[in-house]
């Protein structure tokens, strides 16, 4: 059993401006916002605003790094404190110089006064972002030298109409083109479709795109009476108010959907602005995974270990945790499993709380599990150095909740997946990786609908670890992603266009 305490160990490749200075800058914004070097620089200067959540922050940081290292930008990343999980704060605070990105932490938002305790994820994040926008605006106004471009994430769209600054504004959408299509078309579906989407027997049509099965809709669309649904529809309508949308994927990943988004007869009238696929941008390995973990991996045969993790926020029930433990054990395949304390009726139970400490997840494992699997498995409580694990040649499978960053990390390391979606847009991602890309297997019934039993888990683990075709496909996809990022290729050129703009 290994305890990697904080997420920073996995992300030391992300380089920050001194965090205490960044925190000070967030609180005394007009006095100390951006270092002198940036103020005096003649380079283009991008201001990036990330919403809370590691799944949002990590892609934003990667975009910032890419702009600096490949496109000659100065970059300032604005982050939000207090509303984030302890794991996220640690990630932000733990990494010091040398400087690559300038980090400014905006003043904290007290969530307790903003939303009801039982408010859903999108409602919570949207409320935080609404609160933060005036502070962000003040921070930008206080800069002696204004940024030349603003890049906001999906939830930062609220800033588009209140930021009067005369500079191009882009939305960074760290997801798939299919998810973007559903989002910009949500206001139309809202007018045209009656009743709950999930009660339909027919899929939802999106012009020029693959239809969406009712059970695959994103979380806010599961209940049209919930406040987060209204928020999502507003967001879909608001996205096109920017100058362009950046996607963390590449042209060859979803060619049909990208064509539809650019086609006047299909989705273009709804998205309205240019689309720039700029990915796959993923974290570099931190090179800080504990030696004993790497030593263990070094001893295992090539592509023999399955890595199991539900992202930064995903949680499962005690019944599911028990079945998963048994499924892994029965498969007799080697594994690394990131275990969190189980939670009933909350699929993103760690989203705002990861790293809070407290409950030891190990005590929920079946009696004798650790002893029986000690020669084939490693259990890591709460947080693991994911990118270091996935890139190790001994890893040959990933049971994932299909968060988009995890999915890309799997692809860029040529690791086939077991798609186990939990929340947000993860059901769409699971459908893409299994049906369109053919690089994953998935349970017969969605894990959110019923407990996946140990026999099925055992079968999926065996299949993902031996299926040669699936492995070859993901290897091809890895190459295609790599070449999209190379100089002169599609993703590289997309960011160059923004730089020229
Ligand atoms: N992650 C990690 N260790 C963990 C869990 C997650 O390093 O134990 C990282 C993972 O590599 C990815 C991010 O956290 O970069 C999770 O983002 P994703 O979009 O996959 O899912 P989310 O957390 O947003 O649900």
C-alpha cells in the first residue's frame, strides 16, 4: 500500500510563479498583479481564467505552458481559491520557480452563502464563476500592461459579456467536439423537445453529428426541472459570444463532428464562431512517482498491469467497491488501484473535498483482499501520480471514469480502456472511446444505473488486457495525436492562428 499524500507529486512539470506572491497578488490585485518582466515584455500576453476542479485547472495550465513554450506568449493564469479541493490548492501551492506561468489567485469565494448545500455540480461551479468575474475584471483593469488575449474556460463564459476590454476572447473547451455540439445545440433541443430527455426512446438528433442516446446526455440534461439544466442551456447559448472556441482534441479524432461544426447546413449557425482543435494537450510525467512504485512497475511484464482510477472527483458506492475488488482479484491480472472512501448517491463525492484527509479508504476493502492480492496488486489511497503510471511500459489497461483529461492521458500513452463513466459528460466520452474509436470496452449497463458485478468486471479486465486489435488502434491514435501537435501540423497551426490574431 502506498500513500502519495498530495497531487503535486504528479505535476511537478507544471511550473508556477512563487505561490505566496500569487496569493498576495490575488488579494491586493491592483498593486501586485504581474511581474515586471511581463509588464515590460513585447510578447503577446494571454490571461487565462480557470474554473474550479482539477479537470478544468490541469488542461488550462497545459494550454498556458504550450502558449509559452511553442508560441512565444507570456501567460498569466488566474485561479480561484477556497472553493477548490485541498488537493487542488496543494497542487497550486506546492510548485515553485523557475517561472514559466504567472499565477494569480483571485480572492476566495465563500460557497456556503452562494448555493444550497445540495446544489449540483454545474450550479455550484457556475455560481462561483459569477462571483469571481467582477474580481477578475478588477484584476485585469489593475494591470499596467493589459493582456492581449483572454482565454476563459467553459464556465468562464459569463465573463464574455461583462468584460468590456477590447481584446480577443476565446473559450477553451477541454472536451470533445461532440460534447461541444450538444452544448451549443442544447438551447434548440430545449425549445423543440418536450418532456425529460431521458424518458425518450429515440436518440437526440444533432445536425450533421452522431445522435445522442438519451441515457448518454450530460448530467445537467438528466433533470430538466433542476436549476443546473437552465444553467447549462444558458451556457450553450453563451458560448458563441466569443471570438473562437479552442478544443483539447485534434482534427483526426472526430472528423465528422468537426465538419458538422463548420458546416452552415449543420451546426455552424449554432456555434457561430471558428473552432480550433489544439490538442491533445496533456501533462508531462512529473518524474516524481515514489521509487518503490516504479521499482514494482519495473518488475512487471510489459503491458501487464491495469490501472484503476475515477479521476479527481469520482466516487463509487460500498457495494460497487466490493464488486470491483472481487472483479480485480478474480481476473488475476496485475493492478494499481486508486481507492477512495465509498459514498452512497454521490458520483462526484471528492470533487470539492479531495485531500481533506479523514476517512481511510483501505478499511472498506473486502476482508483479506490486500493479503490475497499482495503479489499482483498495489492499492493507493485517494490520489496517485497518474501520468507517471500510465506512461510506464508495464501498464496495459486503464479502468477509467472517462474524464476527458484521463481519456487523453490514456490515448497519448497508448493504453486501452475500460470505460466506466460516472458524471458530467463522461457517458459521451465513453461512447466515443468504445463505439467510434474502438479503444475501450464498457459494462453492458451504465454503472450509474446498476452495480457492475464481479464476473463482468473480471471479463472486461481480461478482454482489455489481451485484445490486440484494440491495443493496435490506440497505438495508431497515439501517433495521430502526436503528429497533430508537431510543428506545421493541424493543432500546432490552430494555436499559431490565435497567436497571429
Ligand atoms: N489525477 C491524478 N491522480 C489521481 C486522479 C486524477 O493525477 O489519482 C489527474 C489525472 O491525471 C487528470 C486529472 O487528475 O489529469 C483528472 O481529470 P479528468 O478530466 O480525467 O477527470 P475529473 O477529475 O475532471 O473528473
